C-alpha cells in the first residue's frame, strides 16, 4: 500500500489517499475530490484530455518512487 496526500496529488488539503495500485489511489482520490472539493472535481472534468494524460503520467512516476506505507 502507498499513501499520498490530497495536496501531493494536486488538491488543496492534507487528507491521506491510499491504495494498493495506482488505479486504486486514483479512484480513491477522485472520490475524495468529488466529496470534499466539488468545484475542483468539476474543473478537472472540464480539463482537456492532454492535461488528464499529463497528470496521469506524472502520478505514475510519483507512484513508482513512493515508498510502501
């Protein structure tokens, strides 16, 4: 399992987002974003596809270098 903060994923708070795979963290992070930061979730939905792909690429690099929790 790996842990990230909302802020380290591009959010605005220090809530811990965890998961056993990059996909699980992304899903848990998205759920947190929709529940806690709905305006930011709306903005992300409107983001161009290239921006979403760049975020995912950057997150996967973050995942690879993060220690196990």
